[in-house]
DNA sequence: GTCATTTTGAAAGTGATTACCATTTCCTAT
DNA sequence: ATAGGAAATGGTAATCACTTTCAAAATGAC
């Protein structure tokens, strides 16, 4: 899964990847750091976690997610891909949308507004199936 | 335009509305405060600006926009409405999308994922018509 | 092994936002 | 009008996520 990835895989990065693999959940840098330090007192420091996340994001292995609350979350993705979320305001779980709504519109927006899309943020908040049922 | 709005219109709020009316542009709380203080040394303080924006947002007169850079921007809207932006990474201008892409999808997402949408963030980054032409 | 480069980490610094709290302003009953 | 109480205000300090700094430690090439 790491084949063909063009970046130096430092210890910090490896550790971060491990944690993200385990949690399978949107996690902030501080979350990740906390989890590391829980099971290992001399796990990488917070600075390294931030730096590793930065590298991993630009390598396309991890995506950063802005939920608009001033705290960035991170998540493993298939290299180069990304996706958006339905974030439950009750249980904080998040479901992935199986397709990016923006990519489909890219051409239309280009034509209509003459705007060349380079990136976007899209997250949806509400109540998930499970919490609605309760 | 302020008819039927259910909130106390304090001095701070009025001043903030004035500024937002003039700039017609995404502005941060600090931007707004700066502009006020430029033309009037005893314009409301920063704290009041933040508080006013909070009231105005919950009254639906102003929308808060998260661009994912850790600085919230604000903008006048028709009461209760909202819209999304094409933000140019060259000139920082922003064009409004004339319709909300998410509202259209609400029903589909409800059916497909059982998710009840309550809110969302959507902003698109790239290069605008003018800057592309250059 | 040696030396240069890269990585790391603790602490200090930033920048936006919020909490505090004392002062001022506004409204209402007298 | 005016006194009293609630709401609004503003400067400062605190918070919080994140970044910078810089010296020490790990890595890698020769």
C-alpha cells in the first residue's frame, strides 16, 4: 500500500500511519499524539506529529479535513484520493460519501463562472441513522 | 431589510452591519474591527465585534464562512439564507454560487444514508476568470 | 568511523478567539 | 426626571491549535 510513494518514511510518519490505521476515524494531531503517548511514553512529540502529518498529506496518503471548528482532522486515504463526510452531531461518527460531489460539477462551474477549481472543502453535519433511531 | 428580525439591535451590531454593508466582501472579525477603528477611534472594541457577529449570525442576518485557514469570515446575507463561494487563490476575491448544491441533495442523502442534514460547509478554491486571463 | 544532512523535541512564539470583570449604557418602574 | 437593575461594552488575560526555533540526536554517505 505504500508502494510508489515518493517520500521518506521517517519514524514519526510510520507511527502516525500506524495510529491512523488503527483508529479509522477522523483524528486531530493532538488526538494522534495522545494515543501514541498512551501506549508509549517516548513516542514522537507533538511537533513531529504535525510535521509528519504535513508530509503525509502532501504525499497524498492522508487527507486533512476541516470541520470549521478550528481543529484539523486527519484520515488515511487511498493515495491521491479524498472524500467528504456526513458528520453526526450526536455521536460524532462520520460516514464517507462514496463520491465527490464537486468533481462532477467542475466542468459546469468552469463553463458557467470561468473558474478553474483547484480544491474544495465540503462537509455535511446532521444526525446519523443510528442516532435518529434512538 | 431589518423588519421582523428578532433581536436587539445594539450599537455594536449596527456598526458591524454598516461595515459589512460597505465592504460587500468576506471579512474577518479583526478586519471589521480594523475598518471601524480606522475611521473612528472609539468604535466598538474587538470583543464587542465578536459578540455582535455571534448575535447577527444566530439572527440569520450574517453568515459565517469557514475557509479552513483558522480565520472565520463573515458576510451579509438575506435573512435566513446562505450561499457558498468560489474563492480565488490569486486575488482572494470570491464569487457567490447562485444555488446551494447541498440542499438539492438533501433528500437523496436522507434516503441513501439515513442521514438527516442540519448544516454543511462548502467552499471551492481555485483561480477566477480574471486571474486566469492574466 | 567521520562528517554532513535530516529528523526530532522541548520550549517559546503566533494569531484567532473566548473568558473575565469592572465600567458604562440603557430601560423601566417609581 | 430619577434610581435601580439588566444588558452591553472594552481592555486584559487566558486558551487553544498550530508554528517556529534551535540545539541535540539519529541517519546515511563515504
